[in-house]
C-alpha cells in the first residue's frame, strides 16, 4: 500500500504533469477552492 502523492503549486502546470503520469485505470482526485475544477475538465479534454 502506498500512494504517489504530488503537490504542484501552479494550476497551469497540473494538467501537463498529469498528462504524462496518468495511465488507464488511474484515479485522479483534485481538491481545492476556486477554479481547480478546470484541471479535471482540461485533463479529460487532453486525454480525449
């Protein structure tokens, strides 16, 4: 058991980093306030 947890301080860098890391079957959880919802939207759009 163990999780690969990362903190990426700039919202604009999160989608780029996740695009390289996420594999089929992975679960991505975003938590925060404000426009953090855009990360999920952009990630789904990029991975298509």
